[in-house]
C-alpha cells in the first residue's frame, strides 16, 4: 500500500499525456456502466470472507490551538484513504481513454473514520463537508475527508515555558472489525505537504502507526509532539522575576538612617504582587502537575515578605542603646558574629563584649542580605536545572 500513491501519480501522468480527447459522452457512458448494478451498501470485496485492506495517510494542514487547562488540541487535518473496488474496473480504450474519474460520494461505498478521543461530537472525520472520491481504471478508489479535529490531550506544564507536549490521535473505522476491514499505513509519518507552521509551537514529531487492538479494531495512531516557543514568556515573565529577586535584598544595603528601608521593601513586595497577578493569566492553571515556574515565583514573593519583616526588625534594633532590652539569644548570636567578623579572641573568656543595637542591626543585615540571595539562587538554579533535565 506504501507505493500506491506513486502508482496513482503515474496513472495521472499517463492520462494527461493521452492524445485522444475524452468527451462528455464517454464519461457518461462509463458512469452508467459502472453504477448500473453497483450496490454501495455492500463491502467492496470480491471474496467477502477476506477483509478489505484500506491504506491510510494522515495529512496535517495546520496546528490551530492547544488548551492546557482543558487538555485539548485543535488542528486541521485530512485522512487520505485508498482501496481497490473490484466492481469499479474498466478498460480505458472502450471509454475514450478515460483513466480517472471523479464522482459524487453519495453513489459509492465509503469507509468512515472516527477520531475516538474527540472532545466534541462523535462524528466521522469530514462529516460536515462533501469530499469527492477519485476512481482509477484499476479499481482503486482515493478518498480524503478532513476537517478541524479537536482531541483530548493530557498535558504536562511543569516545565513551562520550556515545555513540550505530546498528543496521540486515535482514528479507527468504528463498526468494522478486523475480519471486515484492515487499515494499512502508507507512510510512517504524517504528511506535511499542506502544513502551515504555528508561531508559538514547533512540530517535532509526527509519526503514524497501525495497531490491531485486542477488541478487534484496526486503529491508526498519530503521535504529535510540539515544543513551545519560550521567548515571549522569558521576556515578559522570567526576566522581570529575576530583576525583582535580585533587587529585593538590596534593601539591607540602604542605610537605616535614611528611613526608607521599610517603604522600599514594601514597594517592591507590592510591585511584585501586582506583577504576579497580571502574569498569572499567561501561566497555565493546572494542579497536576503544577507549573514549577509558578512555584518559584510564589517562593520569591514569600522571600520578599520575609525581607519586609527583616527590615522592620533590623530598624527596631538600630535605635536600642540599652543592652538590657536585648534578648539573650540575640546577644549570643551578635557576639559570635562580631568575633568572627573582627577575628577577636578575648583573653578573658568571662569578659563580655559590649553589644549595641547597631551591632545587632549589622548582624541582621548581613544575615538577611546573604541568606535571601542564597535562597533566591537555589530557587532559580533549581528551576533551570529541572527544566534542563
């Protein structure tokens, strides 16, 4: 069946090079002779005990849309089918060298192909449009119905916007078991002769295969793998998120005396919250699995909230002069920080260092500054490592 398309092209070439003209009378006579005793309700096989072999070819015309939330894919495609009808053979020399004819589909037995994982109505492919079949003098019939196919497609948006989606279309002649009709794939890939690329998705894989299911049906599987174009989302979501995350810890570099620490940290927190609200519409809303980028953004906004709390606590200790108002834990941590910073080893271990509020502020600033940057680095690097792996 794989080389039947080449045979059809050869027949068309022979027909086009014929010298004798084909009159309307010849075609009319051919039609009357073929369909006078033709019964379209019967399976077109000479031996009814053997199955009819139908060659199939999947043609992709365009990729229309992909809905991550509804887990559906929409594309425009056609299913080319060819088979041999022994009742439709003729001698071209008797009909003015007519080698090929096109007829109304209502006069001919035609197989119906169903998309079993379709999400709308359970109708045959191309049921809403009339597609005219072509008949060759050898009895071969070529029929290619098509339309907009909307199928169910499980999604995985965990690596958004660097994700790839794989969808499998299941097409079968519903109602015809293998003892009546067998599908045979003409090609191991979908044909892209009429395909128009999509601006947001790249087609990576488009393989086809025939599987004879245990339930008795012959099924055509079309495996489509698409890769998302991440540039728009990288510029509009990832880069601003990186900018906010790198800008936030710089609050602790600002002098406490300026009085702008808390206001700056609150401004950054609110700005990022508004930004997260705006971009949430562009991030697919799914819980299984959840988008890792969204998790990273929530973690960064949580760190931003911690920075606001840290800036308030740090400013509070800055104006404390009486060490009696400083807790024991804070005193102990500040002593360790001062000794490590200045590399101080006291001669008398019993002698206590004088702790001021400014010392605690410096210790807290260093702790929050380096700590938040380390957390942000771990979050961002973890996201990109997950995407790459």
